[in-house]
């Protein structure tokens, strides 16, 4: 079963006691869950909107990824993006690079992103067009 952003956000933020309890019960059930990559991207945005710091967000999502019954198809790309994000890169940019690992290059108009990308340790060259 795939989990939505709101379920994961309630679990991590614990800002609604009843929904937190239900989300925790789901993940404690032993059933295997996943989430679309778009949910992971939106989850970071929701946590940022709730004044969570990048290091806190990276830690919380890493804890999700470490759950034995939470499996993402591209967990390695998310883990790599979390590392770059914790070091100051925008999570979406880091995730874009991680998911483009087989591409010859990542083309963008974003000069600042292209300048930061080599320091993130991805093997994909980022080129400004």
C-alpha cells in the first residue's frame, strides 16, 4: 500500500494526536508500505513549512527509510538527496540529480543550482543552457 503525504506528515510532526495514533498504528501493523517519489518531495515541503530544519527533516525521513516495512523503489536516490539537502542543497534539486544518475547531463537554466551541483557529489554534470 502507498502512503500519502498527510499520513507521513502526521507521523513525523505529531501535530494531530488522533491522526498520529492512526498513522503509527498503520506502520506498526507489519504491513509493507511505500510512497510515490512525489509524496517524498511534498513531505519535505510540508516539513519545511512547519519550520523543521533541513537536518531534522533529513533525520526524520532517514528514520522512515530505515523502517523494515517502508520500502521506496528508489530509496538510494532519496538517501543521497537527503545527504546533499542536509549540506545546504535544495531537496528537489538533489532529488532531480539523484534520479538522473544514468543521464549524460542535467540541463537547466538555474545558474546557482549548476554552481552548487558539483559539490553535492553526484556524477551527473549539470550544464546551464
